C-alpha cells in the first residue's frame, strides 16, 4: 500500500508499532497530513479522529489510563498544540504514557508572519518527560536517519517504561505534503532496554551470556572510569575468554594483562592486514566515558557489529558507534562482574582473543623500534617520562595532544589517570589538577599539559592551595600543534594565523614568581637529568618545561602510525 513519502513520519510509524503504540487520537489539519496518511494506512494502528484538540487529549488520557498502555496524540501546527496542555499536565502527574506528536512548519518560517506558526519545539515543557524537534530530511541522509532513529527510540522508551508519562515529538514538514511512496526503503531498528534494579536477574544474565558465548566475537570498549578493583577483576575474567578482546584507553584505569590500551596503533596495524575481516567483532559492549580514539569510532562506524550494547545510567541513548541495539541501565561496576560470570561457563573454541593478543605484542615491539630511531619530539619525551613516573603518582592530562600522546604509551604502573573528557575542552585542566592534588594526599599529582592549555589556565599555578605534591610537565612546541596532526585541518591556510598560535609565554619565569621550582628539557640528555630531580621529593611544587619543535612533533607523530601500518610488510 502506498503511504507518505516523509521519511521521519515513516520511521515514527514503524517504531510506534514496535513499541506497541497502536491507538492514535488525531485531529484534522493540513500540516499533519503526512502523519495522518502514514497512520491511517498502517494496518497495526487505529486512528480516532476528534475535531477538538483539548477534547482529544483528555480522551487519550482516559483511554490510556484504563487500557494501561501508551496512546498517541496528533495535531497540526499552531495553537492546536497548546490545547493539549491541560491533559498533558494531568498525565504528567499521574504518570500516564501519552505520545504527543505535533506537526510543524519548517523552523525558518517561525516569526515570519506565515499562518499557523509559533514556537513549538519544547512548547509542552515542563509537563513532558522528553521532548525532541525533528526537522525534515531525506531518506538518503544517513546521518539524519541514524539520529532520527535514535531520538525516537529515546522518546518512546521514556514514554513506555515503568515510570512512563507524556513525551513530545515535534515534526517539521515542508510542502508538498501529499506525495506518496511505498515506504519500503526506510529502515528503523528498535533499541531494547534492560533496566534492572541494581542487578540482572539470573535468567537474563544467562541469556545475555549465551548471546555472546564463543565462537561469537566480542569486543569490549572501556572509556574513562574511576579505578575499581571490582571492574579490574571482572575485566581479567573477560579478557581470559578465547572470544573476547578488551580495548581500554589509559584513562579507563584498568590494570591487567591481555587488555589493549594502544588502540590507535592497533587499528592502524589491523587496517593494513589482508584478512581484516577476522578482526571485526560480532558484538561490541561499550561502557565508561567518552572515547579519545577517533580511529576506533571510525572503525566501528564503518564495520558495524551485529549487536552493540551500551552499559550506563545516562538518560540519553548513547550510540557513539551508530549501531546501538541494547541499552543496559546499570553501572559498569554492577554489570561487568555479572556478564563475566555468565559467559565464563561457555568454552567453545575461538581464536579471536589470540588474534588481538598478537597485535598487542607487535605494537609493543614496533613502538620500541620506532622511538629508538625517532628524533627528539613530544612523543619520544612523553614515552620516556611516563616510564619513569613513580607508581603511586596520579596523572592528570589536558586535552589536545597531551591525552593523545599518553594513549600511545603502555604505562600500567600509573596509579590513576584522569582527564576532562566530559566535554573535552582544553580550558581548566590546571585548576582541575590542583583540586585533584588537594584530594589525593597519598602521593604526587602530575599534570601533563600543552602550552595552549596551560595558557588558558595559567593563574591556577599561583593559588595558595598548590603544595609540594604538585608536578606539571608542559609540552612547549609553539601552541595548537594538534592541528598539524589532524589531517582534516592540516591543508588550511589559516592554520598558522588562526589555529596554531605561536605562544611565547614565559611559563618558567611566571611559575618561579609563584614559588615553583622549574626545570627544562630540550633533548634526551637534558630530559634524563631533569627527570631525576623531577621525581624526587621536593619542598616546592615543580614544573618541567619540555621544549620541542612543532613541525618535528607532527612529522614524528604521523611517521609513527605510518611505521605501524607498514610493519606487516617488513
């Protein structure tokens, strides 16, 4: 049967059916015509037409309350939406699940004296649990289709869960409104949600364990997390499975063998293999904070797994790798031990873990060979200094190149890693480290930062809370060197005038004025000498300025990944 050609309307209709929303109370209109067509021509949906929107909303409220199921409302653009408010407020306080769908004109016509236009997005707040505004887009726009599928899943889950209530989807439609299509090439996927109270029940844990049992290939991705013996113990069990590889960035604070921490280098090596398909996972389980590795994001968005599980307690649907199929609303500390116990009884043969273990060994050898022959650079300096950081030190990293350089080094002895990866800005990293130093009284807090990042937050060096348990390493190479290392920015002529600011800030002089002891390194010999003093107990806070050349740093950085990629041909 022919239906509307509006992509968002078709996606919403299909997902409503999958979530069990089969009753719609709709009012006549022009702008909502695509949805009226989509709903009326869908055999699984029953449409009740009601002229007055206020009446329709209270009818939907009464139906949903007695039927104990989610019900949809649909109106045209303009003041029609406002007539829903009394019933929506009642539904909100009674936790009655209503899906409120308002058709809208394209946002560029708001405030232009076009008929039936007013500001509709979020117009039912604060009496809805979730609200989303969906502009019109083409079925050929893959990014918008992925986004629309995700946000509709997010809204429908909020509506239909055990603590349900009203939610709002505002949909913009441009003219013409009456075009038809067969709707066959619009794809959607329902994202399942598991929301246990603290722990998975035994039956569900066993079912999930069976889903990822060998020979099924499983990749576990761990972003930033606080150190946890519980998580580390679970990761040890999981990484011992023959079909599981664990990818954990340094800031995940996982301390155990058979865990791949140098993710960028590993993916460079895998990408150059002729049998790359053997490394693609069937299931990805992702938990923890945001991922630093752009290569990992691109790899998993390109080679999408059959299943993608996200474990976390966020309100939003986290779909970093664009293939989310299951949300498990648990903390990783609760989930990982249970899934480890659930998968361990399954012992079928698999070589998946061994494949990646070979990559881990090769990366270590390649890095050692490359750095031995590379010239003086920030990569070489960071690798050297991290190897000499005492075990009980905590390391704070600024964003930009500091965090990326640290990710290329295997340093399992580091007590704890931290970085502001919530938003990933370079501002405030020094102040963050000073605050962390106050909380960590059992050892030294070390900040590794770039010259741009330190310039943003320079006055933090002079606050009275700085103690002799504070260390700072400044990578001074001209400012903004990350733009030389990120290929999309490199060709821009504005690189030198707008992005890479050649700072000449006298960091050492300023730090000395604030009572810091200051050291400098400009080659391997001076770094060796400076580190001896840097890691020893001192009466004052200590800053070490490592001077390198920005052009050389970028060349060494890019050369490293080229060397890794070509290592399979040697």
